[in-house]
């Protein structure tokens, strides 16, 4: 038989093809519609007076001069919002014991980080609002700031929240097997290192922005949102503002990047909504870069003490980590700031079959900007710690770093299985990925080149990582912990009179190409040309209910919902076609916009004709036939808490021992994200992710002074990775579809960010090894490398 | 991030600009390429009441060749310098340094006068002018003065410019065939301000005659290294005693750290850039 055997093999199946993004031209031509592009009648503009102190009591706020300034509409302090806002608490019940005090949009009695919004000024335009901000006089009584996570729990450190007895926010212990016995065995080699990961942040091209409209006549609020989770925003705004959920509409048009930054509730955004409600007119707030740096969530900031025991033949017998992280003064609402530490505990060593594993996590409050989930939550830490220890151990016992992985990775035929931390794995391909990587990068030649280069006094290094990525989360991620965050997503597919397909989906587009893959799946599964598919996302009024796009879930969960809906619609259309054509529906199929004879491929009726008949000339149909040319389906992951992906990556670097500069010569990634829907988009996700990983490994750091001032809150001083320094990033795939869905797609959005830092750390240490130096601190700046070399 | 309110004038000739600048009733700044001033205004670190835009003063934008010197108008942009055959031929040190100054977008707007007037300790231009012993012509309604580069840069963002004065032009001696130049900087990303850098000029190198070494991005301003320069006089560039004398001078030098490099790192990197720049000049 030569016909299609499977939906993925149909002639016009778009799945697996690098379809061009339909929206690329529009965006490149500057015709995107971002929040700041909105101009609404009677709209006014907000600016905020932010705390110059990391920790201080507010003793007086004098807004009189600001209120008199030209063009001022209103000046609000925190206490002005008390009647409108129910305080919110950023905890999740499944992170047992996590605590955080209630928050309000603006500071009320005290400020707890530099940059915390204190007073909101609303004016005719942003410049006038900023002028008036300068006239607001706030009296502060500075308090000692708690900045260093490592001393936050010491008895003489001030306590940030008087309701608590110390600065601890959360603690968790994982203890599997018998770690102590294994470490104490005389016949193992133990390596230990302390890893430092600096704070950094996700610098989005489009800053956070809100335009909020409130209509008092029908008590409705429209929030124009630049973010990833419209339905979550709807639910939490309803709760906090005491408005019926159905009266709140969230609209996210084009979003210029998010990376997890725009998936949280920020005081200034919430204040914008409250102000719109009080003033009964649209209010716009767009964070400027400086505000972004001191208020967009930061991430990482971990100190991990790690040790690993290996036998002389390279078998890991025990792994122990102690993770300490500071999250700022509160746990962020509504996803909490506990997830990253939790992920570190869950994921460290997850690619390897390790029986004895102990992990302690401690989260402390501090007087710095808040920390929360940013692309690849916890992964870069977990991967760098495990694979950093592993490569260090390999060198201790004189084993090649590839070989030691071969001896410890979960075997490709061992699934389903679980890790020591209790993670459930299925459909992974660690061994295959590693072997493919070794071949792809020509590992043996690189080792020879490295040797030759050393003879010339050139220090090159090769570093690898084997990794997992959490994708397609089930309700076990947030919903179980009480957060109003959907783990299921929906898609509605509608055939119009012209034969065009309209798809609306609850996942969202932040620039990664979600809308493209939605169109691909719908067109391919249903059987129309992709040009005839229109996609709507990002509007709670018009899309099905769902979680949005985060945790690498868009394609895997949202894509599956589209597949199910498109299949359902196809069945419905064939029912109608069978009636119209007076033949058995089983004998029909749809191809390229036409209902065809499934056997011969002969054209029977075009979808346009069918649509017109149904919509305009229903009289031609039997009266007991009521065609439904729209179908909606939802999907959630049921059998697993998460659908893990795996990958193997490698970095090749050259360290200049005189300057501490590192040149990244090449980077390779072999990724198994299950079925690849659009190779180009997946490759670019991985490349972009690797670049953000390079940022974390070499450049990005929120530098704070000892008294809690962020010292580099501008694009001049905060170094994002730039094109000139980026290496070629080579990508290869293994496709092991997940059995949890028909589509078989797992996530690919975060792998690069999660894995790259580990490979880079290992590569730098590999280069430094003959110089008797090592570094376990990121970013690996020239100065830190020079210090590691003892040059300064 | 919006600038505070300011008045704006765009004179179309130098005299009109100077007359505006002679006003004493308000706080004013001139606007050249705006690549430093506009961000400072948006951060409200600079809040001039009056902005005098020099972009309409075409007589400040020129590259002129005279028998012994090249004179460059203050409003000449980095991009014009980089594209100029006259500069390529007669000011090779500029050719070496220009690709390291910011990115093309910034070089399309930023001016030689703006960078010189700003005297950013991390900027390349002051060091280039020190090494080349350039002469800076400043003007006001009261007339013009010529200031040697050595006397122009006084400290952190501080120059010999007085109220009402602007830079009109910068004169540089044309390079002769036996002259040698060196330039080296270390920046974390291409186009960033350097962690440390050096510009070097020498009348000849075989043996060394009249060596001028100017370090930048290491301290409060660009600095010459007089002891090192003297130590090399009459020697070869690879002379180890002279190099040791240069390192000695660096040991005693007042390095000032920044976010990317503390004082010790700056000292170490200063040695590296000096060594590497000298290497590029060796025959
Ligand atoms: C992203 C970025 C990267 C950069 N990287 C570098 C770098 O690597 N190296 C570097 O050197 N610079 C760098 N710069 C700064 C850039 O070179 C500036 O353009 C330059 O320092 C100032 O020149 P301007 O013409 O833009 O001056 P403006 O910003 O217009 O003015 C600067 C100051 O000089 C005054 N001024 C201007 N012209 C005159 C005049 N003729 N007489 C008297 N006063 C005058 C102004 O009043 C103002 O106070 C960078 C800038 C940016 C935005």
C-alpha cells in the first residue's frame, strides 16, 4: 500500500517541515502590535517613585507638590489601594512549609528592596509623570539590609519580616538510599566543589507593559497584557480586585519576549489596574530599562555545595548537594519563588542512575529584588552541579568524560524508570544522544587538536553535559498547590464558508513561533493548505481556557489539543460530506482543501463548496442533519507529572591565560524533544536558549553592593550576550515521541539555557586543568578566571 | 525614562552657537552626536535648561589636510573618520582604534568633539589624542585658544574647557613613514568600553625615539606613562629593562576599579595590553 499510513505522512502534512513563520514579515517590518503601541481615548500614563533603599521604614510621604505639578491626574500611595486590593501571598501548598507575607502593589510602611514601587503618579504623559515623581518627598528611616544569603540565617542578622522568627522562607530535604555509607566507603573517590551561580535576569526586548481599561457602566476590566498566561492573569486579578472573573478580559497581542519574566504579578502592573479602576479611564504603564532591571524578577543566585563519590571504574555511588538561594523579600505571586530550588533538588543528577542521593534546599529572604522562575528554572544549576562534579571525578580517576557518562546514564532500554529524587522518566534516549554528540562534534579529533594546541601554549577545553528538561507539565506543577494556573489547554478549530480554517488556542505566542506550529498541526491534520489557516491566541474572551506558554508546554500540550480538535472537525466535516455526496463517510478523506475519495484520491467536493452549502444553502440538506463545522478539544498530561526530554551538549573553548578571556569556538547540541513539528523553529529555540545559557555562564550578573543597591541596572553595564561573541551552534535531533500524546511532541524551549552553562563550565575547567586552576562560579568573568589562575 | 524639560536651539552657524553659549541666564549643554548626552538626560543625570544642538553647524564638520597636519572639525563623526582616505593615510592610529569604539550605529552619530569634551576615562579618543600629541582648538565669543592634549584632560569627565567654550577642531601631525603606532584593548564584548587599553605612538622604533604611551580605562582619565616612555628612549621595543621600568611604573600607578575589573585586575591587564601593543609594533 502506498497511501498515507499515518496523519504525519499525509501529502500536505506540515508537521516536521520548516514552515516559514506567517507573522515574521509583519514583525520585521515593524508592524507588530505591542502594548506600548496602544493609544486609547482618554488614556493616561503612570510612573512610579521607587525605593532608593534596600531596607527602610517609611516615616512620611508628602505628595502635595507632585499633586500640583502640571498635567497630574492622580498620585497614589500604597495605603490608597487598601480598599481595592486583597493582599496576595506567593506560596503553594505542595511546597510544604513555604512561607511569605502578604503583598500589596505599593510599599506601605516599609520598603524591602531597592526599586520597590512606593508612590504611583498618573499624568497626561509619561514625561510629566516622571517630572512629578521627582517632587514626591518620602522620608525613609534606613534599616540594615540583608543581602548575603549565606549570612541571612545567622542570629545577628536583622529579620526582614517581624512576623517571622528568622529569614528562612523554605527548606526541603531529599534523602534516598544511604549516602553516608557510600561516601565513607574506603574504595571510592570523592570530589567536592562549591558552585556559585550569580543572579541574572531575562532581558526581554519588549519591556513589561500594561494598558488597563475599566468600564464602570458594566463593571468590566480589560487588561492589555504583554505576557504568557492570560487566563492566569484573569483569575488572579479577579481574586485580588474582587471583580467577577468573567468581567475581566486579558488581551495579549504581540509579545516581545518573555522568558518567564512576564508570567508573574508585579506591583506596578497591578497598581496600573487599580488606578484604571479608580480613575475610570485607561492607564498605561511601560517599564523603562532601569525599572526592568530593579523590578523584573531575577533568577538563579544559588550557592550549591556538592560532592560525588565514584568507584575506580567510574560508577557514581553517591551524590549530595546543599543548595542555598536568596529570593528577595517575598515569594513571588502566584507561582512562588520556591520552584527553582525545588527543581534543583529534583533534577540534579537526573540523567544518571544514582541510588544514593541527598539534597538539601534552603531558601532565605533578603533585601534584593525578587527572584522567580526564568527560562529553564533550576536546570542550569542542577546540570552544572552534577556534570561539573562528574567531569571533575572523571579526571580524578583518570577516565574520559564520555566514558564516565556511558557508565552512568540511564540506559535507553530502561524506561519507564525513576530517579533517586523520584522523577518519573519515559521515552528518553541519553545513550543515543551522547553517542550522536560524540560523532557530531568529532570528539576524538578535538581531543587531538587540544593536545597539539597545548604544545603551542594554547589552552583549549572541551566540556560536555548530559541533561534532562522538564516539559509538558501536568497539574502536579502548580494546580495541585492551589495556584489558579491551568495545566490543560484547549483549541477550537472552525471551518468557514470559504473553506478557511480558524484556530483559536489557549497557548500563547511570545515570539517563539507558537502560532506557526498551531497552524502547521491544524493544516496538516485537517487537510488544508497552511495559507488558509488563521490563528488566534492571547485573548481570554475568544480562546478556549488554558495555561498559556511556559515550562516548554506550548507545542506538547497546546499542539496536542489542536491535533485533537482538528481530527474531530475532520470527522464532523466528513459526516456532512458523506450526507451531501450520498456515500459512506469512511470512503472519504480531506486533502489540500478538498474532500476526496480516500481510495482513488479523486476530488469529490471542495471545502469551500461544502462550507457554502452548509452555511448559505442549508435548505439543500436533509432537515435531520445539523452540521457542526467547529470542534473544540482539550488536553492535559495525565500519566506523568512532567514529560521529560533529554539532550547532550558540548562546548569547545579557548582560554587566554593572560587576560582571562574565553573564546567559545563551537557549541553542539543533540536534543530529543520527541516529534519535531518545525525543525527551524526548534533549532532556533535551542540556539536562543544556548545563547541565554552563554549569558549566564559568561556575562550576565545583577551586581549588588553590600547595602543592596543594584550597581549595573542598565544595558550599558549589564552584559547580555551579543552576536559578535557567539559561536556557531550546531544542532542535531533524536526523535523519541512521547507516548503521552498522539502528536508525540515534548518541549524544546529551555534545553539550551538549561544545558549550556554546564558544558561551558566543564570546557573552561578542561582548558584550565593543565594550569592547575579551576572555577566553579558563574558568570566566569575574565577577572574571576584571572583570580582562579592566581594572576591577580 | 524621559528627559526633564529643556529648551532647544539649533543654530546654523558657529557664531550663532557661540552667542547662545555666551548667555549666562541658564544652564546649557551643547548636543553633538548625543550618544552620551541623550542617555544622561534620559536618566536625568544631566538636566540642562537649554540644549544647543550643533548638528546644524556644518562648518564644524570637516577633515582638512595641511602640509604638516590634519585638522578635524569637532562635529566629524567616527564613521566619517573611519571612511576617510586622508585619515587612513595620515592618522593610522585612528584607523586601528576606530573599530573598537562602540558599534556602527553609535559611530554613525558620535563625534570626535563630543568624545573629547566628555573625557570619559574609558573612552579611546582622549588616549589617542594624548599619544598623538594633538592640539585642541576651543572657541568662544571671546576668541579661540589652542590647548595641547596633555593639558586638556584634567580628570574624571573634566577638561580645560571653560564656560561658553566649545571644541572647534583637533589638529594632529601627519604620520611620517618611520613613525610607528600601536593599539590594543580588552573589552568583554565587541564595542564595549575596554577593561583596559593602550594607544602608542613613536617617531621611530629602530631605536625607539619619542615614544608616547597612553593608557585608558584604568583610572580617572587617560594617562601617559612618562617613565616608561623615557626608559625606551634609544632602546629597542623588546628591551627587557625598559619593559621592567614600564611595569614598575604600572606597579606605582593609581588604578581605579570598575564593575568589570578591580584595581589589581586593571594593573594586570594594563601590563598585558602594553605588552601586546608593543609586540604589534615590533618590526
Ligand atoms: C552603546 C554605546 C557604546 C559606546 N561605546 C563606546 C566606546 O567603546 N568607546 C567610546 O569612546 N565611547 C563609546 N560610547 C560613547 C560614544 O563614543 C559617544 O558618542 C561619545 O563619547 C560622545 O560623543 P557625542 O558626539 O555623541 O557627544 P554627545 O553625547 O552629544 O555629548 C557629550 C558631551 O560632550 C559635550 N560636547 C559635545 N560636543 C562638544 C563640543 N564640540 N565642544 C564642547 N562640548 C561638547 C556635550 O555637551 C556633552 O556634555 C558608546 C556609546 C554608546 C551609546
